[in-house]
C-alpha cells in the first residue's frame, strides 16, 4: 500500500493537512485525528481525479528526501508535524472473498449493517478502510 507523508499544522482553531508530493490536496478539521482521517479521503479523491484525467499519481518521496526539502523544513520549523497517510484506492471492480469469522461476530456485523442500511460487504469494507486509516 502506498503511503504519503503529510504536513499537519494548527492555526485559527483548526488542523490543516497538506501533502508536499500532492500539490493542491488538502484537508481540514477541528481535531488532529479527524484531519488525518479526512486527509486519507482527500488523497483518494485526488488520486481518482488524476487517474480519470489520464494522469498517474506521483510517487511519494522518502522521508529522508522530504526532510531535505526546504519547504518541508520551513513548515516543520513553524510547528507542523509529519503524518503517514495511506492511499486507499477503489478500483470499481469487486472481488469475492471467502473469510472465516466467529458466528456471533458475524451476527453482530449483520445487525449493525442492517441498522445503518448497508450490506454486510459494505459494512466490512468501511470497517476495513477505517482500520487501515487508524494504523497509519
């Protein structure tokens, strides 16, 4: 999975996230965790737009390369922090997967999915996305 290094800063009561390797891709939220979560969504949308336009998403630079970048150095000196953000791309193609899961947990998943009006597959896909974002 591709990960991009993001700059997270705090100003005027909000957290902002930008990507040195992905110009124009930003996110903002009232908490740092929400901002990083939203940044993963923004990154996926940006990459999807690039692909739709016939372009490739730029390869992320290594941490060492970014730390040598003058603009990144300036942002860090100004109080920004770095975060690793996963690029979670949807291809639009579905794949059938055979998994093993406890019967009780599966029943709870089905009940929760029913309560929010989605399928088991949609529920599990959303849970997986959330877990991937949280392990950044």
